[in-house]
């Protein structure tokens, strides 16, 4: 199966920050995320979601929760992941993440 080509960087920032958009689409998502022999897409999603919640990066969290769901993270697992993060990154961050996760998982 061929991975879908990432264009979000170019679509959103291509005119404003073309080099950043290129690095986002071609390097981060084109090269790093495609290295599934080293780490599965599902595991990359778990790591990315964890980092985004921990950093309070909720604008990016929504799309990565959607991607995580596509990559096989079940609702019960995302609940456990966010609950675990709460004790290390902070209760308010987990609360915010749960609000977004509920929308993504249709609750």
C-alpha cells in the first residue's frame, strides 16, 4: 500500500514559508513517518499524541488524533494514554486533550 502524499504544509504555508512547508511534507511526513520498519505508524501516532498533549499543542493535536485513529488507536486506548499523560504533563492538558478526543471518537 502506498502512503498518501502529505500536502498540508504546502497547502497551508507554501506561499508564506515554502521551505518549512517542504520540510513538513517531504521530510517529516514523507521520510520520518514512512519508516515503519523502525517504528509502526500506530506507535508514531502514540508518541506524537503524547508529545503534543504534554506540550499543550492542541491545534496540532486534533489532526494527530484523527491520524492515530486511522492508524488503529482504539478509543479505550486513547483514554488510557491521555489519563497516563495527565499524571506527568498536567491535569489541565489532559482535560483539554479529552475534549478534542471525544469529538474525534464521536462521543
